[in-house]
């Protein structure tokens, strides 16, 4: 099948993928640009999973101060090379993550960081609530598990919905950038400061 140079260039511009990758997915999707974008994203995200194991020793520390200067965030996001750390796109990602922390106040980066005693305390509270509401004993476990999942989505930065696009999580946002840069990216730590808080 013939693929037009214009279609390849449009797809490359929209996704940042290589020319050959663009050409191949356009052939695969019968020159359907929208389907090609979706396919490239899926392929890129699959590859980015493998990259998430690699070491990250470069990166940036950024500060976000909310208007009014009563709330501020410091965040460290790492990547594999100084070259990527200096790109405007990586800097925007770090800033977006800092703004996410300011807006959503996560307690931890990911669920494995949540102390076991905190999880057990939350489960106990959810169980008591379910019993108070008179829920049958046999479904209480399922209710508790569902509420714990929601607790992780609220409390863990990587599981939160991205404030600028609630269709994706912060984890998805980072995976998209891993795919774009072909480098691992990791949120190392953050601190949120609030006047009087």
C-alpha cells in the first residue's frame, strides 16, 4: 500500500515517532491517521514499560509556588540523561507534576510507599463503615477492597488523575513521556508546604 509523505510527516509531528514507525503503522491502519496515532501510543506505552526498569541519575528539581504564595511544592523528577533533563518538554512535565502535588496533595508517590499500618487502619475504618450501614457480611470484603483502591487513587501521586487531563493518570502521563524520550523517568520525591498547615 502507498503511504503519502504528507501523512507520514503529519503523524510524526503529532506523535514524535520515527519516520519508519509512522510509515509502518499507516500501512497497518490503511492510512487512517487517528487509528495510527492510537496504535503508536499503544506500542510506545508497551515499550515504555520495559524502560521503566532502567536507572535514572539525571533530572531536575523544580519549585511551584501557588498564586498568593501560601502554598508551594518542591519536586525531584529524574531521567537517564542531562540532554533530556534540559528539554522544554521534560521541564513542562516536571512543572505539571509539581502543580499536581499542589492541587491534589498526595501522601505518597506510589502504593508500595504507603506504610502497612496506614493501609490496615483504612481497611478497619472502611469495614466499620460497611457494618454500620448494615451491609451483608459476605460483601463487606469486596466493599473494603473497592474503597482501598479509591484510597490509593486519592493518596498516591502516580495513581491520581492528571489535573490537566482527567482521562489519564500521572503514571500514564509519565509513560507517554518515557515513550517519547526513549528514557526512563521517575518521580524521586516531593514536599508540599502550606502556610499554617
